[in-house]
C-alpha cells in the first residue's frame, strides 16, 4: 500500500498551532492557521510531495517535506 503525505501535513499543521475548522467537499478538510489569512484546504489523499509542500506554504509554515 502506498503511503501518502496527509498525516505528515496534519501533524505539521498541529505542531505550528493550526486548528481543524471543518470538513470540506469530498475528502478535503479546512484548517485555520496563524500564518494564513484564509482557511487552508488539506486533501484527504495527498499523494504528491509537491502538493504537501504547497499546503504548508499556504499555511505560512516554512518547514518542507523532503
């Protein structure tokens, strides 16, 4: 089974003070982050490292997944 990046992104969001807001459409979630002016959308099945890093960038988090 292929492991995605969703759990790692969620853990980083929580570690940086972001809070879960509500479910979005489909398997997406909305999160509120202190470094962001808008809610951040997190995909429930994130398979791309580049997408994961884009979500972290939108959240205002400087950490990156390598």
